[in-house]
C-alpha cells in the first residue's frame, strides 16, 4: 500500500513534536555529512542536466547531413530483409549520406520507407538523406533488368533474350552453359541445360553473373518440378523424369492449345508403346537448327541426328526447348485415347485433328494444305 503522505519513510505514530530537544544534538552532528551529500547530489544532477542539454542541442541541430544534391554515381544494393539501420550504415560507408542517423531519421518521416524493395539503385555521393529515401521508395528507380522467357524457348534463343535485355553478354552466357556443373542441374538432365532453364520472368541485378542467372533458372525448374512431383509422376507413365521433360518440350511445338497438350502426349505414348517412330517435325527442325517452319523438307528429314525422329525410333536424347508448367503437367497426365496421329489444321486458332488411322491423318493433312493456300500464317 502506498504511503498516504506521499513522503517515503514518513510514519504517523501520533506523537508529533515529542523528543524535539533530545534529538537536536544528533541532528547537529549529522549536518556536515548531509551538506556534503547535498553537494554531491547537486553536482550529479548538474552533470545530467548538462549532458541532457547537449543531447537535446544535438537533436535540435539535427543529425549530420549533406545539403545535396550530390555528385558522381554510386550503385547501392539492398539485400532482402535488410533493416533501415543496416541501409543507413552501408550508405554512410559509401559516403552517400553523411550519417546513418540522418538516413534513419529521414526514413522515419517517409511512410513509404517500410516498403523499400531489395535490389540495386543508382545514387550519388554526398546526397541529402531525405533525397536518398525519396529515390529508394520509388520502385521505378530500381537499377535492374527484366527478361521474360516464353514457354518452349530454345536455349540458344534464351541466350539472345537475356543478352538483349540485360548487361550480361552472349559470351558470358555461352561460357556459363559450357560449364553445366556450375548450374545445379538435376542428375536426370545428364549435363544438358536444354529443357531446364525454366520459362518465366526474371529480374536481373547489375552485379548478377551469367552463371548466377542460369542457376536461378534451373532452381526455378527444380522448384516447379518438385511441386508437381515430376519424378514420381513420370514413373506412372513409364518414363524417367528426363524423358518427361523431353516429351513436354515436344508438346510446346506440336500443339498450341492447352486442351490439346494431353492428347498429343497420349499419341506420343501410343507410338512409343508399339515401336512406331514419332515423326515429329519439331524434333527435325531442332536437329537442323531452324525455327518457325510449319513444314520440314525431305532433306531436313534425312539429317543425320539422334533428334531426327523420322529416322530414329523412340524419344530424342534430350529436350528441344525449355517447357513450361502446362506442358510438363500434360506430359505427366496424358489424356485417354487411341490416337497415333495429330496435325494442326488452323495455325491461327491452333485447332488440331487427332486420328487413329493413316488415312484419317492424310485427310487432316490435306485440310492443312488447303488452309495454307488462303492463310499467310503458314
């Protein structure tokens, strides 16, 4: 219970004023030490007041800050989950801001500072702290490249896209691909990156190397493969996971509609089951290093290559592009049906005719030829 007098040590015993004279001498004897104690307390309090005044003066004067606008150019990279204080310390080391405190203070006055995104930003040396915060809170100032790899893109084209949309050179990418052991490929890729550079949109920082980017693409593939249980599901269709990737890559070129992917997959498996050559123009085009053709010539179909599925039965030894999630799923979960043939009869809509006999297939092929007489899509 708190003391009702509000004075610590006060106890009302009902004898106020008694023994006043008896205690006068003892009080006199204690007066000198009490004075000394009082002086010490005053000195200590004075020190606290002085220190507090200096601190307050510093706060009122503001943290050390540059007036700006700054000079030169500095690339500043923010790591994921980096705190405002960590950013401030790094900026101070780069001499972008005069003090970490100035940056932290400026960030505390900008509501958007909590949403600063990781990545690289171009700044100047000796900037005003609030100007630095203004740059960092705007995602448009991220100094990075964005490249989108469409589904089915061949690795040769992947290199071209990355080189075109980032600061990573073709030479660096080619060299990285020649060292597949550095890319983290799954064992069933057998050291061939084709098929395992997952098609997606990638953000590339200025300091990112070719190997780091390609490894990130392979990592993305492995994440997606794990999500759909590529290894386990491939066994269910009597394939190893690498073969499933090969089938998915063929689907990217042999069909163009999501509903048709599982049907083409079934036709491929039906052919494999009876030992019939796949006769895929897509694999022949890959063997010849050509793209964008609907037809293959007799000379192309005679090319000496394990990827020539007209002259070699079974699946080709590797993927013919980098398949996306939809075709990977279709390869693992084919439709049910007796088809052995398929042909796209409308290149605009992707309409595909599936046949069980060669006569039916010939009729569908004639339908495509007629279509091509009047369409510039061929």
